[in-house]
C-alpha cells in the first residue's frame, strides 16, 4: 500500500491505495514508485493541488475501471469534477481514464 496525500485549500485527505493497481494503471505512479525516486522509498506522495473529491474518483476508477459521479450532485458540479478528472488523467498518463471521463461528461451534458 502507498499513501497519497491530497490537499487543495482546506480539503485534505490521505488515500491508501494498492501500489500494484496504481502503478499498473498509471505510468506516472509506476515511474515514481518503482523508478528509484524518493517516493518509492517512502511509499508516499503529496499533491497540494488535487482535491480529495477528484482523487477519490480516480481511486474508484482504478479499482472499478468505471467513472462514477454522484447523481445527487448538481450537473454543473458533475461537469467540473469530470473536467478535473480528465486533467488528472493527463497528468497521471491514464488515457483510458480520460476517455471514460469524456463519455461520462457527454452523458451529463446531454442529460
């Protein structure tokens, strides 16, 4: 397990994620945790510019391979979450996540 600490504004949370899953679906994390970097030794990484809601959606995608947004959330906020998730997919080099984020975005947009 690795610890991922996210904190954007006052929204701070630590996620414990299986290293194998994280590295399998993200070349970014594979390089960080298996490439001889400090993060690989500490088994921990910090992101001060990622919200816990977006990273939670990323973790759910890693384990379920499905982009899920809370249907109780206002559509505008769902779209913002999906845009942020797409950007996170780019950052973590996860094109499958980006594609599924776009499909989910289209479903919310069209209604």
